[in-house]
């Protein structure tokens, strides 16, 4: 399954975010089981993957903190969506 998403700098240009081209809800419970969770709320998770903190919103947006390596971010996005979008 290929997931269509857009990885781009946020409006503030302070971080990168990934958004699904067709909005879908993410299963935060499944993501929580596969990744290191730093913070958990009912609507989002903050996870750590390969030393990068990522805010995972239930509505499908991923926000990367302090990272400029787009190739690394794309591989993490695919991994997170691969876990969180499964039916």
C-alpha cells in the first residue's frame, strides 16, 4: 500500500510537517505500541524515532521537531503511516 502524503515546511518555517493527501484518521493506539512515546494525549502523541521528536496528530498530520533531513523524515512518515493507517 502506498500512502500519498506531502512533506513541507510549516507556515512558520520552524519545522517540517507531513500531511496525507486524502485525510484519514490515524490509529494512535497502534502507533503507541510500535514507537517510543514521550507524551500522550487523547488527540495526539509525541514519539521519538531515530533521535527525532515527532508530533503525531490523530487527524493524520505529523510534525517534525528540529530536523532538516527530508529523506529521513520521509522514511519515518512511511513507517508511521504504515502502522497507523492499517484497518
